[in-house]
C-alpha cells in the first residue's frame, strides 16, 4: 500500500509541476489490488470540490527553510474515513524553488491518531529532479487529526545519498 500511496502522490506532484502524470509501471503493477478503494476515494474527493491547505513545516539538515506557502492542494482525503488510507499533498516552495510536501498512511490507517513513520506511513519532500526526493525514515511520527490537520516530526532520507533532512511542523488539509 505504501508504494501505491507514493505512486498516487507522485502522480499528483508530477502533474502539478507540468510533467507527465503517469507513475512508473512498476508502481502500477505493485499496487493493482488497492486501486479500487483508492479510485473510489479519488472520485469522492473530486466531487467534493477544491481543497484548501496550510503548512508550517521547518526543514533542517540537507535542505533548510520553512514550507509555509501553499500554492495548491493535490490529494486531501477525509481523515475520518479509514477505507483506502489517508493522503494529503501540497505544492509549495522554498523561496522561488518549487517543492511538494506529502503525507500518507496506507492499509495501517485506522482513523485519526499518531503513526510511526516507515512501512506504509509516508512523509516526503520532493523537488523538481530525482535528486531532490526525501522520504521518511523509521523512527519519526505523523499525526492526523479528525479535522484534517496534523503534524510531522521525522528524519527524511534520500535514495540518492543527499544529506538527511529533518521535517517538523504542522499541516492542514480541508475540503
């Protein structure tokens, strides 16, 4: 499920940045069994209208600054519904450089609460290139509240060997 949540979030991020909105075939193949529940959640979300969001996430280490300007909200699922997991994604920037910030919980989502990062619990910061992707390392936390707000406190690791980034702060996603 984590790979499916990541593939969905990456699709939204790539599309928001002007790229092709097609996730890698390996992501699609690995997530086919979860597609109906997530497709239904996406359809419900689309019918609900535009989302609004707020960010106040401080980054330190290999990437520094505060993610606070929300340019747009991609995914924003209902945190009180457990079917299909939970996901929220935001287009933002550090200065003039575009980034995205995503949080998500896959099959382990049981409703509002605090989840340990790792497994199917994801927090990520993504830039415009493959070298600018940081995903949550085990040992942090993602908290989701019933009103669509939440918090993160986790280290983010890069698959490309970039220095670790620590993300700590709050988000809010509402439809």
